[in-house]
């Protein structure tokens, strides 16, 4: 009788499921590095003249200072499990689990991420239907205004006519727990609005991108961080015969120039900004899911290695 009850329960639990699928993928990387920035800035105490009238003494002030690694070798591997399914009434759902181990680097930011915990981690769980998409991921959803703000736990996305809307919330009660974004595209122009709560008020940004033709685009953006002056930035980019050029300038005296070249699975990039800080990278597809990548920058940081996708 117990077996019959179990079987009946299983039938009820799966009656609304139309399909389900589990995919497994893997990745690995290995190489050398030198002078990469440590992922976590180190807080140090420095002596500073106290800003008090009549006080000639000094005070210890805590500031965050970037530190850099020595020479080393990195190697890591991971397995990702992605589970997807759909119910009979048209609601699709997905979940992911990953296992990563080894020493990792962040090639994009020239940072040494360090040793991974080597434990299984639960990724996002999402449900999508005519109502939109609801996603749960404990501290794993980027703030919709600024990825450096507090990560959210739950988000909701939908489309109203030609407007896409997203909201995200973090349950920790942080000052920047709530964020939102909206997008609209028409006649070659794309409008994007993003905002987030902050301790000093609300931070927001509005950008407008326009494609002049298939190879040239222009973007204008105004960014108002709570409690600070707004910053306006103009960016122009073009791509022709594998050569890309992007120029940006802002009213706070900052600018960037980015150059790129791509041909036959090989890519070169070079970028420089107003501080004379520069980065140069090279990547090459080796076939079979393997890619070689190397980079250097103005801080004498470097990395070189191979990554694999299985």
C-alpha cells in the first residue's frame, strides 16, 4: 500500500509538467600571471592632518588602497548543471548548480580572484510565462543601476507594449536594496533608464543610443549619482573590416579610447584613458573549445593562459 501511495504522489507532482531537460557543461583554465590587482582592496590607516581649526595634530584615517599580487600560476575547473522544463499551461522554469575549484583570475579587470571554495553553488531559479519572468538568486542578481551596488535576491521582468521593465530587490535592508530599469527602442534609437536607491537619495542614469548605419553608432548618457554632480558622456563607435574604434568623453574631464581588430578567430584590443592607464589583450581560438588569451597593462600586470569549454 505504501508503494501505491508513493506512486500516486509522484503522478500528481508531475501531472502538470510537459517537458524537462538537464544539460551538463564544463570549463577549465590554466596559465601564468604577474602583478594582478587583488580582488579585495586592503584597508590601511594613513596619517592625515586633522581638519579641525587650531588642531595641528594628525589623525589616522582608514582608506582603501589597491594591492597587487606577485608572480604565480592559476588553474581551475568547473562543472555547470542547467535544468529546464515547462508546464502544460505554458510556464517555463529553470535552475542551475555549479561546482568550481582552483585558482581563478579576472582577465577583464586584470584581477586575481584567488582560490575558489570548491563547493557546489546554487544559481538562479526562474519562472517565465505570459506574466513575465520571476527570478530568485540569493545575493546573485546585479543591481540594475550599478553592478557595484548591493546585489539583489529577487527580480521581475516584463514587457508592456514596446517598453521592457525590470525591478530587483535585496532583502538585507541595505540602502540600495531596490533598483529598476526600463528600455524602449524605435526608429534606430534605444532609450535606457536605470535607477537605484542609495543612502544619499536616488541614483539614476538615462542613455540614448542611435545607429547611424550598420557600422557607426553614437550614445549619449547622463548619470546622476545620489549626492554628487551629474556626469554627461558622449560615445561614438565604428567597426569596419574587422577594425573597431570607440571614443568617449565626459564633462568631468574623463575620456577613453578603445581600439580592436578581429580576424579569423584572432582578436587584439587596446584601450587608454585620461590617466594614461592602458590595457592590451590578445585572444585566439585554438579549436575544439580551447582559447588562448594574454594581456598586459600600465600597472605591469600580465596574464597568459588557455581556457577550455567542454
